[in-house]
C-alpha cells in the first residue's frame, strides 16, 4: 500500500468526529481547540487537525456557521472550542463615523463578507475594493488578525 493510503486509513481510524454544536455554556473544559479562518467556519464538513495536533473531522448540520467561542461535541464526549484563526485582512478606519457607516452599507450591498466594529471595518483583501474605499477617503491597513464577519440570519 502506498504510504499516503496507509496514512489516510490510519487517519480515518483515529479521527474524532464532531457533530453537535453546543449552546454557549460556562466552565467547560475543552479537550482541544480548533483555529479556523472565516471561510472554514462556514463549512459543514471538514477534515483537519486540532491546534494540539489531533486529527478531527466536522460533520455539522446544513447552514451551520461557527463563530469564535463556539463549542462542538463528539459522540464520544470530547469537546472542542472554535477559535478565529488569524488571516490577512484589510482594516478600514476613518476619522468620521458616518464614512464608516456608508462604507458598511456599500460593502453589504456588494455582499462582501464584513466585520463591523465601532472603530473599524474589516474585509478580506481585495485591491479593487481597496481602491474604491481609498477614493472615498477611508484609510486601509493590511493586517493579520482574526476575521469575524457578520452572519446573515
């Protein structure tokens, strides 16, 4: 058997499968943590490794969008806490709160995933959008930070 096939079979045998999303509860002790990008937190089926190196799989209900701090449980009882992984983002700021509000409105109309805070907005890097925002007088800073876009209800 090729090594990659042996590795896959072994991975299938020892993988912890998380299927249940728990409501936010106090004082839980996670078995491990899982850092995911914003895009990965929208996937209902995912194979990965926990931050501690354990092979895991997610098999979640359709429509599930994970957020930082969410808890998942495996049928075997293990708990894992979801963390927002740092990724490349554009942070948008302005001296004028109205300018940020207007930018949020226009970015939302374009269906661009957007994190909204009182002092800034965040989007995934897009140079075309960056030019539009700079043309409106907004300041764009490239950063590596957790990205937590608003979710649609």
